[in-house]
């Protein structure tokens, strides 16, 4: 496999299996990547400077000029090859995902690799239609015609979190490329190696090497990327950083998409299939060790089914096997990727218990060198507890008893976040009715999390959960400038409203306006 000179740090990924102890201090200007399940050092990457970031953007811009001029069909066909190369190296990619982020092998395959492969194939097939010029029927000026066309933005800067280090940024990278852009990706400092490996595969797929660059570093490198002349920014991360990114983009008038935090509620109705609801909630709360922006972060169970639901969720939680997936052991819940997040989860659980919540299962950090938090179920939670209001981003399911579905929906909407939400009921029509009343970018009825794996559906939040959408035709078109062309359909010497203004023209226009707009709306 070829490694581009600028990405020499990517070779670290392949050396990662020879792990040394994490206590080794990183050299100056370097960032270390560790296995969160063991604490073993996986590799080092450079903490890149603003000048290096600017050079990466400039290189991507040079390459984009030629790439963006190619027909979308050709771009799509070439990017489609990425899925094949990903499959050739699927074991290696899963292995690094497990070692660098602590997730299980099944999660690495199902929630990362397959998501990217399917997204690539989906947009390779449908982008030519989605980005084809779109006529706009004109309402008044019938002698003219309008259409939209979609032009690559230039260089897209992508700033990514650590929880899905492949699926989130590489999905966005592939969509940006098909849309005709160059890309510079700043992965999280917690998971840089997987981004570098993903770029190696990109080069192996015979795509233009300079067109997609990875710059490694900390938050300052992300800030430098926004300052490096990018034309669009796709940011995924916390609300707090999202505000800084929005301010920096606003100052430079760079358009952006923000995919921020979530606090997904699950509303469990009296007629819910409790076995399905409990399994869905347990998986939705514990998958990826709870580090999913769409995780079930609070449950509102109506009084009639509360106890039976809790009993089932607790049973699911007790059966889960937690451990180091990189050891080859079969585990259900892996390590948490970031040590500081473990402390946040611990603080929220301790706070809830101190405020009167009841611990049903879990509640503690795991023992051993790695970063683990036990799958935890809390009952007796109240809406004023931090655990019900702040993003947990760990394997914790807080449950609250409510009188009825109206109260559940009211409490579900009582949040500054609105990314995903879930409703459980056997009555599909009522489920849809409730779903439409919940303030979230996506509401799923009788399921959890899964729509991130549907590239055809929009992903994004309302309220403080974000601005704009990734995935779907909406997300693809956001990666383009939507431009408008208006042209004549018939040759005319002049328009009637041009100079010189004449009284006769005014009277004719007035007569026409009265005829057209004076009638009742429904008579038109
Ligand atoms: P952060 O906001 O801490 O970081 C996200 C990225 O921004 C990282 O690459 C980080 O770099 C970088 N960054 C930090 N400071 C700046 C800055 N001033 N300017 C530009 N970039 C900066 O988020 P986390 O990585 O902790 O991710 C967890 C969060 O992401 C959760 O809130 C979660 O809900 C959200 N998320 C949202 C998703 C969605 O689709 N809506 C999906 C997945 C996660 P570094 O890591 O090196 O500090």
C-alpha cells in the first residue's frame, strides 16, 4: 500500500499492534493515540501547525480545480471504488477501530465500516440525479424559465469527534468528494490513526492524492482549519465547541453544518411491546458504550408499564459482557474512548444518586487499566436532575415514571437539545402522531439509532443539537453552492416594465393585477 509523503504518520497505524506503555511521554509537537481498553500506546501523530494546515488546504484547492470540473457521474464512479478498497482491508480497519476507540468488533463493522461502504455506494448511484439541474416553474414570468444548478463549494473543512472516527468523517468526506470538493479533515486528537488509515485507503483507491488531506492536532488545529481559507465547514462535536466554530465561521462568512449533542428521549406508551422496547432501549443506551449522539439518554415510561419495562431493561443490562474487545474476547460493551468522558459519566451518576435516584444496576467505573464504565440503569429520576438534562455520552439509562403519554411528550420536549427521539407503541398511527409532536430532527417509532445507517435520510438536530443536515439529498446539496439561472424562453425586444415609464403601461399593469389578484384565492 502506498503512503503519501505528507501522511507518513499514517504508518503508525500499521505499527500499532506492537503496543508500548502509555506512560511514555509524547515527543514535542506530537499527539499520542492509546488503546482505551488497555492504556497501551498505539502511536504518535504530529500536532500540526497553522502553516501546515494552510498548506494542506492550498494543496486540496489546487487538486479540486480539476476534480470539480469533471462530471458528477465520473466523480461518483471513481469514489465508488473506495468501498471496494475498504472491503479488501476490512479486518485491518476493524482491528484499528477496536484498538483506538475501544468499541466492539461488531460495532466497528456494523456501525462504522458498513455505514461508510453503503453511503459511498448510495451516493455514487444517486448523486448524479440529486445534483442534476432542477427546473423551477415560474409563477408570474411565464415567458422566462429558471433552474437551479449545484456547483462544488471548493475546499470543505471537516472537523470530527472521536465516537465514530470512521463513519462520521469518512462519510462526510466521500459525500464532499462526489459533490466535487476538495477536503481537509481534522480528526479528534483521541482517534487520529483511523483517519490516517482511511486516507491511505483513499490513495489506494486511486483517487487524486492531494484532493483529500488529513491534518492531525488538537482543538487549535481545528481552529486553524477554519482560518485556512476553507469554503465550507462540516463540524461534528459538542455544543460548546460548536458555538466557537459557528462564531469563527460567522466572522469569516464561511457557511457551515453543525452536528452537535443529543439527549434522546424514549417515550414508552402503555400499549408498547415491552420486550422489544426494553431490548431497543438497552441497545440504544449501551451500544458504543453509550457514546452515540443519538443514544437513549432518558426514558419516560408511563405508569402502567414502568415496572415491567424496568425489570426487562435491568435484565438485559445484567447479561451484558463488558471488556477489552481488542483482546479477541467476545464482549457486548467496550471501553470508553476518552478518559475525561468517564469522569463526566461518573459525576452525572453520582449526582443523580445523591439527588434521590435509585441504582438498579452498574453505577461504577470498571476495574483495570482501561477506561470502562459499567452499563448502568437508574430509576426514580426526575426532570430536574442533571442526568436527565445534560448529555451523558456514556452507558447510562436514566428512567422516569410519568402519568401518561402527554406528560412524556411534554418532558421529552423540555430540553435544549433535539437530535433524535424514540416512541414505543403498538399503535403505528398513534406512534406517528406522537412522533410529529416531539421536537427532534429525527423521531423513530419502535426502533433506535438505526437511521444514521440510512444515507438516504437526513441526519441533524433542532434546537441546540445543530444547524443543517448531513446525509440525504439535503446534506449532499449543502456541500454545493446552489446557484440559480434565469433565461428567456421566447425572444422579445423589451420587457414592458423597462424604461421609459408610460401612463398606458401603468394602466395596463393595474388592470392585469386587479384581474389576477382581485379574485378570491381559490377561484384562481
Ligand atoms: P468536541 O466538541 O470536544 O470536539 C469535536 C472536534 O472539534 C474535535 O476534533 C476537536 O479536536 C475539535 N475542536 C476542539 N476545539 C476546537 C475549536 N476551537 N475549533 C475547531 N475545532 C475544535 O466533541 P467530542 O470530540 O468530545 O465529541 C463528542 C460530542 O460530539 C458529543 O457532544 C456528541 O453528542 C457530539 N456528536 C454529535 C453527532 C451528531 O451527529 N450530531 C455525532 C457524534 C458526536 P480535539 O478532539 O483534538 O480536541
